[in-house]
């Protein structure tokens, strides 16, 4: 089983801050499906975590506010027939969510304007293209 969940850089969530719940999964599995708790729910208390630095915690709470219930992020995995593989899938999904949520905001776009020469070239090409198309019409009444 893999170790702690890596968020970004040196920020890691230890296993002690994760809480697991297991239940019966739907889907294929035959007689096995009714007896095994293979579905996995992984919960992580974002608001109460000591592993996340304050800036990451703020970003995560803001960007994940639609998914959080009482400051707790829950991820469910039941696509595999084995509990171990579902645990791995849930950990990967949690890591991806937290990595995306704690990313720094993108740089603001500085608006630019095309140079005069580029604008003139564009207009000249448009005029040439229009003349060419006008020449195809069969009328010569310029």
C-alpha cells in the first residue's frame, strides 16, 4: 500500500489525518459482491488539518467549498472489485483534488495591442483577398 498522500512539493498528508469507511459495492462480482466491503470512502478534514500550510488550506477551503461538508472532503471509490485497489484509487483521487485546489492562482493577463504595422498588413491582405474574390465574379464594372 502506498504511503501518505502527497499534495504538492514537500506538503504531505499523513495517514493519521485520513479516515476510511468501507461498504458493499454495486456492480459485478457474483456471489463475492454480497459478502465483501470493497467500496471505499476516504475522508480528510481540510479545515482541521495540521499538515496543510495556512495558504494551501485557504485555497482548498475556497475552491472545494461545493464538495466540503463541515470542512471535510470525502472521496468514494468503487470501480474495482478489490478493496485494496479501491483504496489506491481513492488516495489518488484525493491527491489530485488537493493538488488542483492548492495550486497558485494563474498570472493575470496583461492586455496587449497589435502593432500598427501588423494592423496595416492585415488590412492590406484583406483588401487583396477582396479584390481577388471580386475578380472572380465575371463582372468587370469596377
